[in-house]
C-alpha cells in the first residue's frame, strides 16, 4: 500500500497550521516526521488518522482519492494511529481492551481465539503483557505495545506513532524499535513523529522535516545530523549551561509525608530543598514523583506527615496559601490541568497578574500580554484561545504566567514533547530564577535532562524515595539500579 | 440577533393581510366560558360546556367562546384576568367562570371591565357584598341531588359502610357531604328501619376538584382504599369520574361494589354496571336567564340558587338539578327513590330539620328548627355521626 | 452562532412546526397569525408578554452565572418556589405591622434570601457531599414543592377551607403597585433590564466573571492558579438563587397575589432553555426570552380559536433548542 498526502491545508480559525503539505509514504518504510513544536506535525497526523478533517487537499491510497472523517473510518482504509497518551479504557482488562479495539468483529464468541491471537502477536513482537491484568496497571510502554498489537490485529497497514519514545524505558524502546522494523519489513508503513533526532536517525528510512506548517526538506538514509538540525532550526542551539550558584538556606521541608493517589501513593517521603537549588525527580512513570509534586504544591493533601516552608507549617493549608507563599506548579498535561482551553492568552494574564482588580483593566492587560508574547516569543496573539496554541507555546505561556519572584517552582516533565530549541530556551529561562534564589523541583523521564540541569537527583520507586544524592556523587549506573528498584 | 428578530417579525407581518376575524361581520352576542377542567371530563366542566353549547344553539345570534383547563397546573403562568382580557378583546360581553377556584380572579377581572357582565358559578361574592355590580352568582340546589345519592347508597349498601370522596374542604363541599349523609341516614333509619349505629358514613378529602398529580391525593387510590376496607358504595364529590371507574374495575374482579358519580348527566356511561345513578347539574336554565338579561340590557346583580323542577327533575329546560337513576339501581330501590323524591318535592319531607348537631357537638339546628338557606349555604362543619375532618388538619 | 445559523434554526423549526400543525389538522398560517396577534394584538396582550418576559430574563441572568461556571442549576425551579414562600411569609407575618411599601421591600429581600438559601443548599451538597447539582437540584425542587403544598394545605390555609388552589389572596394594598391601565409593572421591566446589564457587566468586565468562565472551561486547572472552586461555586449558586428568589417575589406579588402550588409557572425550566439556546451568552437572552414569552402568551389563542392544544408552544420551544444544538454540533464537526 502506498499513501500520498496531496496539498493538505488546515486552518484553525486564523491559524494556518498546515500549508500545502504533500508527502509520499511508501510501503515497507519507516517514515520520520521531524520538526519544531508548532511545526504542524501533530495536526498533519491527526488529519491522516481521521481525528480532524483537513480544510482542503487530498489523501490518496494506491493513487485513489479517499475520504474519511473518523478514526474508525480511517481504520477501514487500514490507517491507524497510536496516541501520545494511548486512548484506551483504563478500567478494563488488557484482553477486553484488545477485543473492543478491533472493529467489525462478528461476535464476542471466542474468547479463546482472541487470547491465542493476542499471545501470537505478543510473541511475534517480543512483547510481554499479561492479558488478564487491568489496563490501569500497565506502564506507558506496555500500553503502547497493547496499542500496536490492537492496530495490527485490526488490520492497519499504516501505523502512526506520535512521540513514541517519550516516557518509556530504554529496554522498552529497544523492543519497540525491533517491532517497528519487523512491521515495516512485512510491508507496512510506519510513520513516526518525533523531535528526538537520535531516535529518528536510528529508526527511520526517510525523514520529512516540517517547519512553520510547511515541508522544509526530505532526507533519506544515511542521515547527516547537522543537515537535519539545520533544517529544523535556523541555527543550531547551544547546550544549556548549568546554574552554578551555591545553594542557600533550606526552603521547603517535607517530613515523612504520605498521600493516596496514583498507582502506588506516596509513602513516608522526607525531603528538603534549598534556595537556588534545582532537584530532578526520576523514576518509572507513576512511581510517586508526580504525586510528590502535587503534595508539595498543596494540590493534594497528605494523610500523614508535615510540610514546612522555612519555619512555617503549611500542612493542610490548601492550595491558595501555598500559591500565595510563592509556590508555583506547572503540570505536564498543560491543556488538561495547566490552562483554561477556552480562555484567551490575555485572559490568563488577568487571572495571574491582576489579582487585586475587581473590574478588569483591559488596556493594561493587553499591554502586559503583548509584552509577554514578545518576551517569551509565543506564536499567537493575545486574543487567541490557548487551545489553538501548540504544545511549546502553551509551555511558554505557562512560564510567562509565573510571578516575578516565586520561592519554589514545581514542574512535571517540563520539556516533554518539546523540541530541542524550546527545551533549551525553557531551561535557560528557569535557571534565571535560580540566580535570584528560587528553588526548582522537576520530574523527568529523561535522565539526560536531569543530569544536564539539576544539582541533585531524587529517585522514586513504588511511592518511596530510594535515592537522594548530589549529582556529582552518583553514577548513572546507580541511578538506573535505583529506578529499577534494585538495592 | 436583532436582525433575526426583525426578520421573524417581518415574516409574520407579511401574513398579516390574511387576517381572519374572530368577530364575524354580522352582529352577534358573544359570551365566554372559562372551564376549570377539560371540556370532556364527564363531570363538572362537561356539564357547563354542554349547557353553554345548548344556549348557543337555542338563542339566535349568540356565539360561545370557551377555554378549558383553566388552572395553574395545566396552564402555568396564565391568570384569570389575562384570559378575561383575551375574551373581551374577542368581543365577549358576558363571561362565565365555572369554578370556585376562580373566585378572586373573576372579581379582579370584573372590576377591570365594568362594561362586561360576569357570572361566577358557586360563589357568594354577591351575598358578602364583595362583588362589583356587573358580577352575579349562580348555583343549583344540589343538596337535593346529594340527598338522593345518599338515599340510594344507604338503600343499596350491604355492609352499611358508605364512602364519600370529597374534593377540597369549604362551605359548599361540607354542605353537599352533609346532604348526602342526611339522605343516607333517612333511608337507613326511616325506610329500612335499621340500627343507626350500624351506618358508617366516612368522608375523605383529596384537596382539589380533580386530581393534580403530586399536588392532590390521588382519587383512584382513595376510592380503592374505601373498597378495600369494607365500604361498598362510594359517593363522588369531585369533578371527575375516578370513583365510578374504580368501582367498575372492582366489579370485574368480582367485588359487589357501587359508585355514584357527580355533576354530569351521562356520567354513568363510564361504568354503567356499577352506577347507582348520578346527581347532576343542568346549567342551561340559569345560563339562559343570565345571557338573556345581559343581551337585553336589563342586567341586575343576582345571587341565584336554583331548585330542581319538582314536576320533572330531569327536564333539561326547567330543572337546574337532576338525578339520573343508574343501570345498577334495583327496581325496589328505584321505587323507594321515586317516593322519596315526591316527598321532597311536595314539602312533606325536609331533612334539614333539628335536632342536628355539628361534629364538635355544638347545635346546628335545635329541635324542630328548619334551616334557612344561609344556614345551609354556610355549612361550618360536618354533622355529628359523619366520620372525617370538617376542615384541614 | 452566526446570523446564518440562526436563520437555519428558525427555518427548520418553522417547517417542523408547520408539519405538526398540518398533522393535527390546523391551518398553519392562521395558527402563526393567532400567536402573533395574541402577543402583539393590543397593549394588554403585549403587557402580558412582558409579564412573562420579566421573570424569564431575571431567572436567565441568574443562570448565566452558574452556566458560565459549568454548573447545571436544575434546582432553579425550587429556588423560585422558595422565593415565593419567602415573600408570602413576610406578607402574612407583617401585614398589620408595617406600611405596605416597607413590607414589599422586606418581602423582596426575604424572597431573595429564600432563593439563595435553596441554591446554596445545592451548592453545599456538591461541595461537602460531592452530590452532582442536577440530582440535588431535582431533589430540592421536590422538597420545595412539598413545602408549598404543606403550607397551602396547613399553616397558610384559607380560613375554613382546605384546598390546594392556594392561599388567601393578599390584601390589595400589598399587591405590587402597577399603574392603572398598564397591566405590567414598569418598575419590574426596568429592574429586569438593569439586572441584565449588571449581569453582563459582571461576567464580562470583572475578574470574578472571568474566574467563573475559567472554571467552566477547565475546573482541574483551578488549583494551579490558586482559584478556589468551592468558594466560586458557592457565590455563583448564591447569585442564581437570589435572582430566582426575585422571580418568586414577582410571581407572588405582581402576578398571582397569593401563593399557589404552581407558583413558578415552570419559568425556571424555561429559563434553562433560554440560556442554553443563548449558548451561555448574555446578549441573545432578552431576545430569546421575548420569543419564548410571545409563544407562551400567544399560544393561548390556539385552544381558544382553533381548538388545538396550547402545548404546541412547548413543542416549538423544545424544537428551537434541539435544532440550535444540532446546528452547533454540525458547525463544530466541519
């Protein structure tokens, strides 16, 4: 099967997200789509997978134009997509989820035959998922594997993966790449959207680079990393410098804090962060690090233990008090938890920077938001709804909403899903806070990020802190072991 | 949005020339009727509706405009003065309000339209002096009809237990329940000559003239409770026919029970095999009297309480109150009833004669005392010997 | 929605209604004419329309607060009833003590308090008991109805009478003053307009209005901004309840001059439709309310002149909302 996208345009109101994109995807190849955030990658893939309609343009399968308007219809044309957050029914069992995901099954009569099909596919790809466990208990990587098996069983010949290597372990990444290669060798088309140069280079046969909604270049194996970087960014970003300030007085102190939530809760965690210090939280997805950030920000009330800011006890004070004391929190899932999708950029500034006004001084707000849009190079204007902004721009907006002198910034996967340029910009901006004595605690599934910017690493396993050490006193090996729970 | 509204309005205005007229070209006298229930309720409202129709047919140049279900539950937000405005704008010169419930609204409307004549059925604003000059009252002496109902009930019952399905509680409804009781008591003690203590006469009030789900007690339920606890005759005092319908169902289940509906002369048709008869109103004589006086301009404020025509209580042109014997009535009871009616008619029998006592034991009529119309009209309590509340709890 | 969408909606509703009229054997053009003339035929008719328009607008204003926050304040019916109970209480209790104008003012305040109390009760159940406001609202509507029935049948019954028809009418001096020949209170029209403009101002130009909109957009993000969901929920419900209570005051002192079981005239449910049709935006509210009021008042002509049921107006109102939602959905898909 060969698939061709011809002159695809997509408008979101005034925003022109895809401009005349034409790409040929041929059978048996792994096709990479590379680009900065806001380059239009996700939009294009959602069009291809039937999640959103294009404004104009055609999709041809084996030279014949086709039309579909839902993912289910797309699957009839054998096109399927894995999502960044796999879309499944978390309450169901793996096998049930697998069966439900296959359209047009005549009857649910033969549990056994499905089980056999599931096992065969798992063996083929070297996946190891228990069909009887509940989907909620799966790691991100395992959910991804489940999605791939489901799409294959549903007969997909073109499989789209959006940022597949984010949030999964190294071993899972290797398994994934092997499976993808296997699928391509069978004659399927694999489309991989990523901003990780390294992954794309080792996996893909062809790479199309998008920029500002347009195709800026197409490159085939063997790749020259510098050429790709040049295509992606006008200039190659410099590596992030580490903040070198000596850390000051203890700022936030958590004493044997426990809290419910997530997969394993939080168990008896003690932790201190000093002024100007940057602490990276590592661990497998769902090991407690993100719950820890929510407890530290006052969003989740601990069941046991105490939280102090300086000498003041903050336990059970509620999020408002934490916020007023200068504790900021930026969650990963920006649209779900960090922003108000239907509100405009400038309305967000009203909520954060105009606390004291009863009537909204719209002139001043406009001024503030225009200033910040320029300062943070947010692509969009003050009247755009934030749901129309791209992920990177949403993150920049969240940073611009931070107060002047916060005491502590808590971030959950601050650069997940962002390109190299945005990531480096974001970290250099965050580090400017450290120089003023602000402490930063962030979680990341990317050890490179932690080793690149943090002073200290804290590793979570099963809701407990299993390692807490300055970076210069710990080896990568020890960190890996701690993450895996080996003691 | 503004544009849309104007578009909508122009659209409607475009049809304006097609205007068809409610008040036709030739000179006619329009009278309006506000019915509290549906015009086909086999009860109170249908009796009024048919009388008004008959008036329309009989009097030349008279046209009827009516609206039914005039009550806040069926027509939320609609008020009596509003509907009167409506009828007046359609040319109505005389308006009848058929429910006790419309008392305050119709008085308000009468004050707003001094050039239009009003008739409030069952009210007493003329007696109390509250009514403006253009408002009269009309009622039929249903006491007699109810006495007959009570009479046949007592003559028929096997268990000696008679239930009375009452609407709301006021002077009128107490008066009618008392009349039924007096009729039953007479039959029991004087005709059958049975032990007075063996007659049980119980009144259950539902709270309004007809069932309003969720607001009133359910008359179907109340009737079933009567039949299930040994009562075998239920006399209905409400505007609709639930009592008879339930009795019909119970008969099909093999229970030997009867009911006596109310208000409308053909009400027995709902379940003839269970129907002992129906005391009914015939509003036509009264209506014709008032329509004529409104038409001819010799209107005079009146409070009319019309008697049956004792020569033929079922004469549609002369008798304001009638009693249709039901198919379930036994021949011998029918004969006794005729005798009873004759005595009432020639004045040899008056049931409102003392000694009679109110429920609380105080004297209603001292020994030998005959009740005046006002004393009967303003019935303050149920009588001693009846079971059931005389007023709200 | 754009103007063209409105045209589509109205045309669609007109055609379906026309078909319905054909089916019941009524001449459609005559029916529309009658409704129109029943609403605009004379000042009396139009005054009647305004008497429906006023409570719809006031009630819709209150609902704008809750809808903007994403709350389904179904309990608005009960809030109107409690407002009616509040004002009746004051009029019953103080009629011999104070001057009529003072009593009416106190009755108004008490009505607002009553409505607000009922709304806050639903809010409290949501905050403390995690009960969805739709369920608590429905429950409280039933309780309010039961309370009114009990009052009418019990403590506030007419002397010597036990009837569900209502309480004794208030003395004339305690009817809300309406100029002779007007049939509608100009003060109440003014009040409705002022409240509408004030609501618009609060929702558009104040930080609180924006906070409500933000919460309606994404409640989960509130914590990150240090916005208290509970406090704002409380105040939004309070506003909606106060407005509904005022409608209860209007219904008892201006329209019915007594307390009746159907005191709310279903204006609460109707207002929910108005605000949904307006897509939670204040600007279309007075126009949609006017359209609904025209239908409500004009449709009484249908049984009177054509002998067809006036519930047709309900059918038209429902169709309007359904088609509008359909058109909006179609827009979003394309």
